[in-house]
């Protein structure tokens, strides 16, 4: 390991980075920028290291605004890898006096939702084909009936899930009319922050706020990239006391949802990255990274309301994706409760220790909070509990992390045999063959070392493991 590590450190030094590694934690900063805090990366020695991701982290740590504000700390989780917008996936940024829209990006409140169901796996698989056909209709062909009143749409954007529920209880429409709204109300306590942030309907795209019935084509959709809906089996339980408290039992059916704010997040994220550029003080040079913070208090407050608006939408998007699946289970198997275990955001800015904590592709891991870490569609996923470790900025990884880009997976010379892609035995339901290849298990880091390194470092503890049965990829 040592000669290989020395070669890596020399290569990074030639790229203008100061990097050290103690066998567990990398520290990285731009050469000559001693005033910036070093970015820290928790990474096992046997996992790949990408220089581009290190450069992105170092630039994030060196951010400054001419009007003030400061980066206090930057941390990256073991699944970190380069991001398209100049911010590495897996970054956690602690600031004071400024916020950074690009540190959350356009997939605002991308996150995970986990349900369990007291339904035998063999019983489920006996009707696998009927289940898949119904869900393909809902997820791919638009047979879902997602509607709400204009009052419910405004309440969602402003107040999140509680606001939407209050208006929907009064006038349930579409698939919500078939839902157990009392159950949804009870389950809101199992959504991070109650699924309720202080948003503003003014930041919703115009088509979502209109008189009459609102039918939004983006709601209850999975989205592209690494987003998915997966049906799983609770393979094993490690912390039986915690699992019992959360309603998780070995052998149960489970389903996991990974999606975000879709076009609402894109609308808000792009608007505010442009606004940050417009607000940059005249005559001041832009940061080399192109990442622009906001420091004006009025702009910071307005950005956070806009981000909260998209976050509220994402919470409902995941809820409805789950509700369509839960309703289909009830159609096929009778009364199935399928309670929510937890719903947790990844890409979001939240108050933290007198400043702001922005996560991009990282999961909150506060003390005693459920943490959901998915593997690839050919690997185990993990239900963990957070330890509230302040050294890690109370954050954990949001998955295994990409090891190969989508381009390298899809290009003509890539080996597309199932065994080479890790797809042997994988039940992937998609209408796009390229998605199956781009998101194949071979594209991802092994989940085992990613999880083990975080357990060893005291970020999380293991509660249960879940094995994939079938995965929907849009």
C-alpha cells in the first residue's frame, strides 16, 4: 500500500494539492492556502481515490465571499466521488455567514425512504409478474392518478407534508383518495424534520400553483441517474432491540425509495446558482472553481426558503412513490400495513452550530436517528443508527458511491456481459437498457468497506441488512 500511496500523494502534489493520509482519514487543501480549513475524507485504504474529487473538495474548503462569511469545515463520506457541478458527491460543508447553493445543487432533498411489510417473500414472488406490470404502469406509463387541490399544492410548498395532509384530509383526490390518510399522518413523525420546512409557493414552477385541480407529471416519479425503487428482504437483524422499536423483523418484505425534487429542485437550484452569480460584487474576481456563495443575509434567507420549497415537494414525491407501491400490495395481497421506517434527505442545507450545514450526497446521522445506506442493485443495503459524531459533522454516506462514470459504463468498448457488469441474478425493471448498464453493480464501490469504515469511526451502528429482490430504474 505504501509505495502506491506515495505515488498518489506525489501525483496530487503536482496538481497543486497538499494531501496527507493516516490510513483512515485523508486531509486535503490547495497548496499555498494555509488559511482555508483542510477538507477531510474518511476512506478505507482499499477503496479507489479520484484526484478530481479531491480537487473539488479543496476548492470547496477554500471558498470565500468578499462581503464576509467563512467555511468552517469540509468533510466527505467514504462514497465520495466527483460531481458534475464542481462539488464532490459526499461533501458536507459547514459555513457561517454564507450559504452555497451549488453545495446542494439541483437535486434538492434527494433522499431515501424505507418501508417494511409483514408479507412473506415467497408469497410476494408468487405474484411478482402482476406486481411488476402494475408498478410499470404507475412508474413508467403514467397510469398513476396523482392530483391535489390548488390549496393542497400551496400548503405543500409552504408547510410541507403536514400542510398537504391537512388540505388533503378535507378534499382527497386521485391516489390520495385511496390512501390511509390517518396512517400517513401518524407516519409524518418518521420523516426527517417531520417533512416540514418553511417554504414559499412563489418558488414553485408556475404550473404547480394554479386554480382548480393540480395534476403534476413530476410527482410520484423516480427520476434518472442513481434514483430507484427497490423491493427487498430483511436479510438479517443485528441490533434486535433497535429493530424491534422501528418495526423491523428478519424475513420481512421491505421497499426502499431513492428520489428527490425532480423539476422543482432543478428550477430552484438553477435559478439560485444564477442569482449567486448576479449578486457577486462588481469588480471582484470569481472563484477559480466557479462555485459562488451567498453572503447577503436577505439573499441567504430567500435562498433557504426556495430550497425548503423544493425539499417539501421531494418529501411528497417519495411519499407518493411509496403509496403507489403500498396500494398495489394491498390490491394483490389484501390488507398490508407496510409502515414507514424512516424518510431522510441527502441534498439539503440545515442550521447547525450557529451556522449552516450543507450536504450533497450525504445522510444526516444524528444520535439515535435511522440512517439508510443503499448498496447497488446487486448488493446488500444497510439500515443503521446514527451516533451524532461531531467530528464527521453528524453525517454518513448515502450509498456505496460510484467507482466508474456512466460514460465509461456505456461507451462502445465496455464489456456488456451480465457477469462483467455484476448483473447476473439481478432483477432490474427498466424501459431503457442503457440505464441498466450505467447503474450496474460494477459501476459502484463495494458497500461492505464503505459501511465498515463508518462503523469503525463511530459515525453509525448497524441495525439490519436488506437484500434486493427487484429494482425499478427509470
